[in-house]
C-alpha cells in the first residue's frame, strides 16, 4: 500500500486541480461568452471532463483518485472489517485533504484571473429540484464507480467517470456538483461555478443521500461484495515496487 502521506498529497493536489479547472474554466467562460449562459455551461463542462479524466489517470495509481468525500466514504463502507480499502482514520484524513485542496483550488483559480483570492459566491442554489438533482448526480456517480470496481473494469474509470460528470452537467438541474469538498471549494469564488455559502449544507446533505442510494443500487445489482475482496475506488492503487 502506498504510504498515507503520499496518498493524502495526491488527494489534496487532485481535488485542488479539479476545483481550479471547474472554477477557472467558469471564469474564462464568463469572459469569452458573457451573453450566452448555455455556451458558458458547455465550455465549463468540457474543461471539467478533460481535466477530471487526466487527473484520474495521473493520480489514481497513488491514492485511488477519489477527490470526493462521498467516494471515500463509500469505499470505507464497502470494505469495513475486511482489512482492505480505507480505515476510519484514513477516511477522516482523506476528507480533510480533499476539502483543503478544494478551497486551495478555488483560491488559485481566483488568483489566476486577477480576482480577490477569496470572493464569497453570491449564487443562491436553494430549491428542492436542485437538491433532487444533487441526489441523482451523486447516486449515479457512486453507481458508475462501484459498478466498474465490482465488475473488474476499474481501468475504465478515467473515461467513464469523466463522461458521466460531463453528461450530468446537462441532465441534472444542479449541474452536478456531486462532491461535498468541491461544493465547499466553489463557495470561495463568486463566479459562474460558485455557490453561496448558505446553500452549501443542503447540497452536501443531498450528496450524502445520493451516495447511500448509489451504494444500495450497487448492492441490488451485484449483491454483497465477497469477503476479503478489495473494493478500492476510483482506481486500484497497488503497493509500490521496490
């Protein structure tokens, strides 16, 4: 197993770069297409798809490329008591690293576009249909990841996960945050991708509910994981070679 400090660095860096991609491309989209919200969303979605896919490929072998506390929590739940996957203390450390990375990524994106490093988002996202969108987006993400894991096709995660997030940008009312850490980070930038701090708790609650539903769907499709079988997500991270 890769040492925990290296895995935490990968989770911090990966989540930071993911949020920098999301927020930075949102700011760029506003600049390039100020009068066309649909085009802004397309530009933001495409950058996120490409960036997420690359980050999973590059950092997956180190930490599993979770970049998302819901994914880490789901892995811990799937592997609890088996001696594989994340231990409880590692789950806590992953969550802290991911959230810190998300905030750092938003600050970095703001700075790159000559904005105040911290500019609290003013976009209110507080409505039942948006929360439902987050439940659907997160349940689908967990379903995609763990169906790949259970079927032994984790190597397809970079393409499958990135494509799912790209699609969910368009078919969910919330534009698919699907990630508590990223949601917190996006509150630090008053831009196209921002979310007002007051809207964050409900989004996170919806994401956690979606994670539970996603795991229930995986269990319904594949049954309980065989005892002792590794269920690492997103990508298996083997022990380093001597």
